[in-house]
C-alpha cells in the first residue's frame, strides 16, 4: 500500500524523485542483471559513479561561482549604501 520514496536532499528542501517499493527495486535489479550480465554490472556502476562525481563537481563549481559573484555585488551595494547614508548625514548636518 505505502511505497518507499527515493529522494535527494538539497540544502533547503527535499526533492522527491521516484516512488518505488522494495519489490519494484528487486525487479529492476533482476532486469538489469539479465540484460547486462554479472560481469558488466561493476563497469556500469563504476561509470555511473564517475558521471555522478563529475556532475557534483560541476554543480559545486557553479555554486561557488555564483556565491563569489553575488558576494561582490553585495559588497558593492553595501558600499553604495554607506556612501548614500554619509551624504544624507552631510546634507542634514
């Protein structure tokens, strides 16, 4: 009746990918074993692992780039805010 949920946890929320039960996972693994054979499954898993690692590295690089650039913009905005407040105080003064 209830199915297990495979999900990926992100920084701020959970993204649900698939709703699969234990029986469905077993059938999928059996089909993969029959299609590819026992000898090639480790090679396939190794390739998938490398692909996932490269994808995570690329995603981390993009996040780092975004954080670096938004940090610069925030710094510039803070400087402008300080200058505006200083000019405002001088005009009142």
